[in-house]
């Protein structure tokens, strides 16, 4: 199984108020496929692997980190990364991935089903 991570969809979703109609994702927006089929997302170890893959894909779709001196570009990149990751994690509907992404303590992840 593969998950497609698109920066346009993430930014659009973060800018639309809850309950409002959303326009379809821009097909020209950068998109990266993320492999998920080899992972059991109910296990914390596999959820961590997926989060790493998602971060790499988000960095690619957001254009890579700009130089340290370019503050406006760094802020835009940070906002893109946050929106893209938030959207990707929410779209998974995987409690263990969500708990780890949100920085939940180990006992909370175990309660979500991610003892492994």
C-alpha cells in the first residue's frame, strides 16, 4: 500500500474552516508516494518508521529546507511541513501514528495499541 503526500492538499486543508467545502487538490502540486504496506501501523516501531518516511516526503514536497539566513523562506517551509504532516497523519486514521506524532508519552501510545 502507498500513501500519496501532496503539499497542495495539505495547505488547502489547513486554510479552510471546518465544515466548509474544499476544492479538489491541485494536480500540479508536488506529490510524493510513501510506502505503507510493509508496516503494521498498530505497532509503535512501525509507526515511527512511517513518521520518518512522511517527514522525508513532506520535506521533498515542500521544496527542501532553505538557507538559515532566509527567514521568510524558512517560515514558509516550516508552515508547509507542519500543514503537510498534520494532513498526512490525520488522513491515516491510525491512532498509534497520531499519538507518536503528537508526542504522546509511551504509556499513551501503548493504550492506543502500539505496544510493539
